[in-house]
C-alpha cells in the first residue's frame, strides 16, 4: 500500500513528466522553425529563435532538478537505489495486485506519459539528425561559394614575380579583391 506522501510524489512526477512532454513538443516545433529559417536565410528571426532557446534553459534545469529530487524520494520510499528506479519499475510497483484502484490509475497515467515520451524522443532524434544534415549541407554550400569567389581556380590567389613582388591573379576569380 502506498502512503499519502508517495501518492503526492507520484502526482508531482506526473506533472514533471507533463512538463517534459511539453518541452519535447516545443523543441520539435523549434527545430522545424530553425530549418525553415535556415533555408530562407532570415538572420533576425534566427537570432530571435536562439534567444527563445536560451530563455528555456533555466526552466529545463529546474524541471530536471525537480525530477531528480522526486526520483530520490520515490527510490527511498520503495527501498531501492536512485539508479535502480525507472519509470518501468515504478509502473510495476503501482500495478501490483495488492495495490489500490488509485495506484492502478497512477500506473496507467505513468504508462501513458512513458509511451508519449518514447515517441517524442524518437521523433526528436530523427528531427535532430535531419537538422544537423541540413546545417552541414548549408556549411558545405557556403564553403564552396567562398572557395569559388576567393580562390583562383583551385590554386593560391597570389603568384610572385621574379623581383619578389606579389602578382594577384585577377582574371581567374569571379571576384577580385585587388584595388
């Protein structure tokens, strides 16, 4: 049988998991916006998005600390180490046949959160990979453009005359940096 204190801890844990779900959903939305803004090259909107992401860091840290505190408390109440307590183990405890109807409801609610978190985490992993690939392609493309504009046909941009003075090859590049 669960104590009222443990009931409160499970309720708090569900709130923390709900906050995690909202954070993952927001992160997926931000990654989508990031890709759109990168493709459109909207620098000011990108800066705004980065500020928004920075602003969320404190909220995430607070939620993480709250989750870890609850995990320690629940582990102590269940007589196991903090490292041993997982959502699956907590669900098993709540779904025990000797448990109350309230415990089974907590277990079902916990299972729903766990399933949603797994789905969102898998989606986030995929979206993160796609975003990294887009950024790499943008970087490669930008480097290619810079090389095309500022290098001389794949060779160095400067040659030296027999008297030691520099001779810039302005006829090969698309853009001449010589004044």
